[in-house]
């Protein structure tokens, strides 16, 4: 809506830190999963979960603007 509105908000009104919560949450879940993974899952079945955490980390990184 910010890009198609007739009256555009100023920079201080239009930008907030809400996007940063999504980035931090995604990467935090990834780090938490890697940290507790050896305690709950056998070493033979960790591959799929490690790949999932990599995807979470990379998608969190991709959400950074720029």
C-alpha cells in the first residue's frame, strides 16, 4: 500500500522496525534448532533438519532489505 497510495507517507512514518522482527525470528529458530538438535535427534536423521535450518537462515538473510 505504501507504493500505490496517492499520498505517500514521509520516511519516518512509512518505515518501522516490524520487518526486523521477521528476520530475527527466522534466524533465531534456525540457531535454536541447530543448538538443540544433537540432544533430540540421532546423528543419522540430522541431515534433513540441518538442511531445513540452512533454508531458514538463508531466507531470514534474504529478508534484509538491500
